[in-house]
C-alpha cells in the first residue's frame, strides 16, 4: 500500500508513465495497445482490437478495461471491432474532481464522444455491473447510436430503482411490513427508509468514511470484493440480516475471506497498480449521482427499443436472476440467460461460457459479415 504523498506523486506522472511502469506481461500478454482518446472534455484510455461491426465493453466497480481481457480476443476473432475504455475515473483515464462530473449526462456523453472520435455510427454495448447500468441508459438518451445491449448481471430497472427491487427489499423488512418503491420519489431517500446506514450505496452518500477505509487497504478491498464460490442461491433465504443490508464496502475485513479469489496473483497486481494510483473515490462518485441521475430521467421513457441480451449469474446475491423476470415490460426485444455456478464477476469467472453466449447472440442479431 502506498501512502497519500506517494499516490499523489504517482498521479502526476500521467498515463504514459503508468504504462511504462506496468510489467510487460501485464499489458502485452492480455491487452491490446492503449491510446488516449479525447471525448467530452476528458481523455479516456481506450484499448482496441479487431475490425468489423463495433462493440464497446463497459466495466463495473471496481473494474477496469482489463476486466474484459478474456473477451477482447474472442470477440475480435469473431469479426468485431472491440473498443474497451477505462471509464471516467478509472485506470489511465482522466479523473475529474467534482462529484457531479460523474453523473449519467457526463457518462453517456463520454461514450457518444468516443464513438464520434473513432468514426463509429452505431455500436453494441456490453456492460457489467455499473457498466451494465450505463449500457441500459445509452438507448434511453441516444438510441440512434446503439445497435444493441448485452447486460451482464445488471437488469434494467426503470428510474434507478435497482436497489429497491422487491427481491432485495423484502429480505430486510421486519415481519409484517411491506414496501413498494415509488418511481416518483428519489431512490436514495427511499433506500434510507429500508436499509441500515452501513448499506454500501448509502454509506457512499454519507461523506468519505468508506473511501478512506478502502483506500487504506487497496489490496484487501480488491480481494474482498472480487470473490467467487460463496453461498449459492439455495442459501439466500437463510441470509442473516447484515448480509441482506449489503454492508459490503468500507467495513473492517475479516481475518479469513470467504470463498475463493476471482483473480490470480498476476491479475490482482494489475488491478492493484491502478487503484493504488487512483484510489476508489472516482468510482464511488458514480454512486453519489444516483439521485441526480433519477432526476435527469424522470421525464424519459424507460423503454428499451434495441435488441438486448440479459445474462444473469445464478449465484449473484445482489443482482439476482429473478430481478429480470419483469424486464420484458420495458425491454421489448429481450433474450435472457442464466450462467450456472457463477457469482458476480461474470467476465472473469466464466469467460469461455460468456464468450460463446455473447458471440452466438451477436452473430444472430448483429452479424459480422
């Protein structure tokens, strides 16, 4: 772990120095060359491979373009132009200071500007976690630029009511109490009615205590987040209340982490080098705009009109497969699939299965020839 003064010093070297500092195996063996692309007033680090119809891969939190290292060569080999940015606030990309610089207006404008800069008229978006949320927002605001959406784990729940889905809320309500989310009320305000303050989304709203804990132990934060072989869906009804309240980040880490690491030592070190330099605050700032995003979309039709593939992970305890059951009402052209024996980190846990599934769907709905 580097101290704050060291982190500040490293940040000043910029993207070129960071690339130089990376071990050769970390970049060359798994990722295509990176270049900086100017879009929406910032620079995004973009990795690109292949030629053909464009597909843009959007990582989640805490993730990087590197999240897609297993998908990039497979999609390129299948005849697609694969475009993979470190999203705003992550990796080698710019990290604006203001919280509001991470709202949905800026995030979607980043992607439109990226497509413009690369000469791409329309693209399929494949997003995981927060990248999935962003992928669903794009056809709401810029449908003419989106050929399709592949969402991993993250369902489309209109008006930012994701964390207020009955599947999640009912697990923490006292016996006899009911709660129905109101799309006309700020989702953060409603979440405060349901969850404890240590629920991670709420904790991210309330100062920077979570940031400080996470930034003090970057390795521990990454290892505790990126885990698999945890409890299965069969055990969800037996979850203790503290797990139902999702106190996942900014908490003391146990001496022994449950389950198994998603990342091997080499992969963890790649993530570690980036997040030691950037910290987690820029990524957390995405969460700090949920109310702002809800307000921006209040008068926007929440219907998705582009072909879409929803890939759920059978054992993802937060983004549960059952949360996709009502998506057909808002996603008019939808295919759904559930990956067995998979937890939250689908691109890295089940790369071969995901690649086969995504390529088969792309060849049917967005053929490369």
